[in-house]
């Protein structure tokens, strides 16, 4: 019907609304047993996931693989929980089959994979690192220009503590695809230092002093024993390379390195072994010899200028003239 303004009037069918609500309420009460059963199944699967995850954690911890146990336990727990959710949905809505849920899960996984590609890539790399174990918590590594002690290996990143007390978070994908130096992978680590001696000094005597002194330094391992290798003959002297082995930890390597250099230097100096420094001779062209100023006769071989050469001018005379002028 039309009102006075000419607009159609919409009649609300109140009875139809109440019929819909009554149908929904009846449907809810009919589904109450299924909903209750679905909640029981969901709780059981959640408890089962926590139990299985805890067992995996404890088993891995007993094998000194605590980080792997944390990651594996979490993955298993969530997998069991998701299966419980899927079963609960099929109980509440019998028309939904497990095949439909798996098909929906597959499509959703593709979308999630594109949206969270970097996160999933780091997670997969973290799992592979924990499984293959190229390094462990407590190892000292170098990765991506960062060096420090591994604090924790998570599913997304590896945390290291640098030697100056900072924390670096490195994505697992970067660690897995890039080169990593594990300084503490083995029980021993070699250090070396090149020492130059005088050209006329005895090679054998210098090497004996260096090896004996290095072996006496606290922290230097006796097996393998320190060794020296004649390494170079240069204009300033002869170079001998000294090598020794220590424990691989950074603190041991650095402190023993300093003690070896100091004590070897003192021993060579006490024995009269020369440790030369580069020497350079600088000649001033107006102070070369008695022919100063006569460029045609100077040993540097400068050509004479047309019209005669300038008068000799010494530095001392130039300084005196400047002082008198001021």
C-alpha cells in the first residue's frame, strides 16, 4: 500500500522472525549432544597433545637436545590439537566430511605459505639446524660478520651473545644458507704470529728460543707442540712463523696469544736476537755532499739549469734568515 507521501510502506512480518528464532533454538538443542561430544573430543586431544609434547621434550633433554625437544614438542602438540579441532567440527556438523576439511586445509596452507613465506622459511631452517646440529648452544660461531656465543636456537632465529656483551638475532635461513665458522667445534685451536729477526742472526737459535719459550707459556698445549717455520726473507730481516695450539674458547685464545708474544719478545731480546724495524733514509738535496748547489755534480743526477745553478742554500741558513726577519 502507499502512504500519503507516495512511498511504499514495508510491512514487518513479526511472526516469520519468531519462527526463524524458534527453528534456530530447536536446532541448537538438537545439536547439544554433538556439541558436548565435540568439546570432550577437543579437550582430550588437547590433553593428549600436551602429554606427547612433554614426553618429546623430556626425551630430547635427556639426550642434551633441549632446543630440538622444545621445537618438536610444540609442533607435535599443535598438530594433535588441530586434528582434534577437525574431528570436533565433523561431530558438530556431520555433513562436513574429513575430506572437505583436508581440502580446505590444503587451500588455506597455500595462502598461508605465500603470506608468511619468510617466517616459514626460517622455521624450516631452524628445524633442519636442530636436526643436523652443525653447532649447539654454547658454541662460539661466526656468521654474517657477527661473532659470539650461541645462546639459543629458536624456530625463527638463532641468538648469539657477542664478546662485548651484545645480543645478535640472526634469521635461521641466513645461517642455513650462508657459511658459518664454528670456532669451538673441536677441542684444539691453532694460533700463529710472524716474528722478524735480523739478517745476520742465527735462524736455528732464534727458532729454538721461540719454541721453548712458547711451550713454557701457561695454556699452550704440548700436543701438538709449538713449532716454527722459516717464512720469508725481506729487505729488513728474516721472518719466522711461530705456531701453537690452545683451547678453542675465545678467552683462552686471546689471553694466551698476548702472553706468547710478550714472553717470546723478552726471550729473544735477552738472547741478543735483533728484531729490526723498517728503516728509511731521507736525503735533502741541498745537504748531500760538498757539491751542494751544483746540480751538475750532485749524485742525484739533477740536470743543470740554463744560465747557471743557484747558490747553495742550507736549511740552517734558511732558518737563521727566517729568525732574523721575525
